[in-house]
């Protein structure tokens, strides 16, 4: 798996990871600032990783949704066409034992049937990764629905071959339960007007209300008045009262950015508006290594101290929300409310 991201110094880095039955292993991180936009260079990087892992151990290469990786994928797909071309079959290289073994594997129908199964299984999950790694919008309001739809699509594709998909569903459920399922995701789903006002779909996920209530309780931080105001404003939103019921608000439930929608139409529920914008403006990451790598900060002591002062000043400006809590303390590690 290859995942590109940008560090604090604005360098474009690419993480290379390998997934195997025992879990995900981090291989290396490459500074691709000068080559990340070149398909040929990325192909060479991927080729080096494949050779290091062993071609016989690779069944699928997963990347993010950048166009350069798509171009790299086209290069990899061209291998099959290459080994059937007249140029290849008439060359001396095609007569070598290793080459014949390679061609047999590339053209093996059983191999490609297995590849088809892998694509059917992973395509819905790759769509989730594309949403998570989107550079166009914050994704907190979309992850819960995306995971649900991906799981549903995997089941649908293997209705008559449940034995094929069941092990992968168990892995997906295990990863979701142990690493990804948080009340913030449930709150993001509930506060997303495109999902909340889709009655048929929301009926299947009413449990997300509990996740939002947990977020509200943590956000209110023991302030009974604020807690009461927030739950009251939940009803205003749910019933489309005030500006929420305007025709423009209804039309823009899907196409407009979530934080902008709440900023435009949430003034009649100002407390919930503030919470919604903070929740829905958060991003997610598909890379399990990014946060760990970011901790390895090579700043000197003066820079670190300046950063601490800036963080302290920022916390002071947020005291009207929660005097003693930073965002990191307020939101992470909510207790998990089961809803799947």
C-alpha cells in the first residue's frame, strides 16, 4: 500500500506499507517532493517495493486517489499486454526460464479469477480511502456512511459465495471496532443533513443518536444548561424548524460543504451550530503511520517552546467553549457506543 501525505515542512512523503494475515507492516517513508508527480518515478518506487517484498507475495497494490498513482497503475496493467505482444514473444528474453514462469502466472486464468475477487473485495474499500484522503472536503461527516455502504456492497457482490467474503467482513468489522469506530463518526453522520433527512437510510442508523449524545455530554463538560440547549437544538434541526426548513437549505443539503451549510442555516440553533462546525470540519487519515511519524519532530527547543506558547494562547481564545480542555482532550477516545 502507498499513501502520500505532507508533513509540517511541506514535504511530500510517501508511506509504503504491506498488509498480510498478521497485520499491517510499515516498510519505509520516502521523500517524494520532487518525483511524486511523475508516473515513471512512482512506478520505479513501487517496483522496488514489490521486488523487496517478493513478487510472489504481492496480490494487489493499493494507493490513494491521486492522478499520478492512477497513471502508475496503467503502467502496471500494461504488463499483461506486453507479454502477449509479438515483440515480446519473438525476443530472446521470452525464452528464459524465469520469463516463461512469469508469463505463465500473468496469463493464468485461475490467477486472474483470484485477482477479480480481490478487486471486487477491495474496490468498495478503496472508495472509502478516496473519501478519507479527499483534499476537497473534510470527511468526518462521511466516514460512517462510507464504511456502511462499503460493507453492504461487499456482501452484495458475493451473495452466492458467502464463504469468499466472510473472512474479509470479519477483518473489516474487527478493524472498525478496534480502531475506527468512534462517537465522533456517529455524530458526523447525524449532523450531516444529506444523511439525517434521508428517512429511509436514517432509519437503519438511528443508533447514531446515542453517539451524538455522548459527544454532546463530553462537549458540555458538566454544564447542564449547555447540555440542555444542545439537545433542545437537536430537535430544532431534526424537525427542520426555522432556517433549517428554508427551500434553499433543503436544496443545499447535499451539494454544499457541511460547515458552510451549518454556518448559513444554523443560526437558530447557535450552540449546535458551533459544535457541528467543529465536528464536521475535522479530517480523517487512511494512514495508520502518519500520526506516529509526525511525533518524530526534529524541531529545536526554542521552536518547541514557541509552539507551546502558541498552543496555550490558542487554548485561551477557546475558553468560551471549554476553559480547561483542548480539542485533543475534548474529542479523542470517546467511549464506543455499538451501532453495527
